[in-house]
C-alpha cells in the first residue's frame, strides 16, 4: 500500500514537472502574440453589444455575426488608428530630424520661441523659453520614435500582429461563451465568484475604453482636424498630445489648444486664431459633456488622474500597447481588490 502511494506521488510529481516545462515552452510560443490577444479580448468585450445585435439580425448565425463584428472593429478602430499612428510617426520623424540637423532649431521651434517672446512682453518678469523648449521637444520626440519606430519600421511584424488580432477577435466573438464556460470550470473559485470577476472586468473595460479613453481619443482627433483646418504645423503629432492632455483633470485639451491659438494670434493669423478658439470650445470642449455620459453611463469609473498615470506608466512599460493595457491593469487591480474584500467578509 505504501509503495502504491509512493508510486502515485512520483507520478504526480513527474506530471507537475512535465506540465511546468510545457507551460514555459507554451509561454515562449505565445509570447510574440500576447499583445494582439489582449487587444482582441478588450475589443471583443467592448463590442459585445454590437455583436449581440448582429447575432440577432443574422438569425443566430454565429459565424456570419462574428465576421461582421470583426469587420466593424477593423473599419472603426484598426484602420483609423493605423493611419493616425503612421501620420504621427512621420511627423515626429520629420520634426526630430529637423531639430537634429539644425542644431535644435526648426521652423516650428523658431515660430513658437518668437511667440513665447511676444507673450513674455506682457509679463513683468523676463522669461527665456526657446532653448529649453527645443531640448524638451527633442527628448519627447526621441522617446516617441523609440517606441513607435519598431512598430512601423517592421511592416511584416505589424501585419502579422493585425492578422492574429483579427483572427483571435473573430473566434472570441464566435466562441466567447464557450471559452468563458471553460475558464469558469477550470477555476478553483466558486462559480458565483468567477461570474463576479467577469462582470467586474466587463464593467472595467467598458468604463475605461468607452469612457475615458474613447472621449480622449475623440477629442484628440477633433483637435487634429482643427489644427489641420486652421494651419497649425504637425497637426497629427499635437493631436496625439491632446489625447493625453484630455485625461488631465481640470485642464484637458486646453493645455494644447491654448498655445496653438496664441501661436496663430501672435503670428498675425487673427481670424484663424479665433476660428480655432471657436472650434476648441464647440467641437472639442463640449464633447466630454455630451459624449462621455453616453459612452460610460454606468460601471466602475476611474479618476482621470489615475487613468493618466496608468497610461504613462503603461507606455513606459509595454510600449504603444500600454495606452490600453495600463488602464486595464489598474481596473483589474481594483476589481480583484473588491472581490477579495467581499470574500473576506463572507468568511
């Protein structure tokens, strides 16, 4: 009997060791696709209501509904973001090259420096901006190119990532409920707690993606359009800065729009400055009041300052994917903490 028990333990230990080795190998096999799979999970959750409507419209044909939902994500999200990302990369590359080749100066930096000098005339305290501004601008562009460069330089890898993302998204739309059932069955937690975790994560994804980030991205896109219409240089680049500015509580896109308006005004473009001011108030400033409540009507909402910190930290840790992954990790943290304290109270 003792020999039998020892034999069973030996088999179990060997199986655990074998599982650990296979798990490590599987990790390295799937590692190149982790970001694509995470994004697929995020967008499958965010677009779940649309998928349900398409599933009803197609009379329950899961394959067709999944294809239509995937195409919707491709048209609404992937194509516009790829175009804007490429444009931002080109503008940042051009501006950085201009600063390096001209010893830290470019047409934009000279114009901004002249504008700042004119503004300081109204101040009783003399302030020098030009040198520091060019240096900070070079540092910021260098960081941006280091993180965006590999993404757009390796076209084959980028296309492969998009392909894996779309395929994973299709199967998540088609077989998502089966995957959820399998995860619940494998989890050591009670099913009710597993369901609670899925519910919290769904609320977190919807709140972060449809709420804070969606509004910030829309404001950034509108800022880019306004800059392009009224002649502000490098519109896409500064529009991307406006996305981050939109997440700063109490400041928002005014942090980017105000310098642009002053730049146009002190450059002698009074009418375009007024036009950009009106555009900023109507098209950009009011979007949060009208679009925000509709996109995130309920669910857990994180403070905008925490969202900003999580995005900046996510970008530094994970690269471009950190723009989404950072806030989601933070949302997952709060969701799991809430479930943990719930379990503690139930004991």
